[in-house]
């Protein structure tokens, strides 16, 4: 069987993937939670979503509902909830993937590497010793052992159990 053309890959290749205008995170918030919009949890002031272009399986982001570019633009309760969700996210990912460490970070502004600079987000990236290989370094390609849909299902189920 040729695994290059499995049904989910063909769907991705043939789907009309024209980018929407506006904020991708705000668009996701307007949709019901599912493996399609990748939202895992909605809190009072912030939410958790899988990264559509993950560095590793389980790469999550924590975002405020407010479309703001910086920490100082958010109120203290929102920042506090984002940190609590980050803490909960590392616990959930540890239970599922047993990483040896995490990269947790915020890219503030385009110059700092923020892909969506206008809507602040915290990245949670599970890491393992030796998880970067020649595919990433030389081929500019990331290899993941599971689809986003599978990751979403695993993390969603674990998130509910962590409550």
C-alpha cells in the first residue's frame, strides 16, 4: 500500500485551503470544538488549541479570548488563567506522551518569530532527547507519528480526565 496517498492526506491536498482573512484563532473560536478547529478546552478567559503545524505530537497553544498582541494588554485574571492552563497542559501531555522535557514560550511580535503576532499565544512543545533529526534540520520537514485528529482525540480525552 502506498502510504503517501492515504485518504486523510488526499483530503488535505484536495481541500480548498484558501486562507481566510482575519485571525485564525478568532475564526477557530467561532466554531464548535472539534478535531477540525483543534480547540481542546475553553476556560473563562482563555482557551487551549492544538498547533495546526506542530513541531512534535501534542504541540499545544494557550490563548486569551481577547485578540491582543501582548501580555500587558491583558488583565491579570486572564494572564493567571493562561498560566494555569499552561500548567494543566504540561500535566496532560506528560500523562499521554511521557516527554523528557518541554519548550514553553511566547514569541512576542513578528521579529521574535510570532506567526500570528496580533493574537498572543503560549506554545507548549513536548520534547525528547534526540527528537530533532535530519528531516527537520536538512529537509525542512517535520515527521510526526500520528495525525492531528488522533492527537486531538488523545489530548481531549486526557484533558477531561484531568478535571
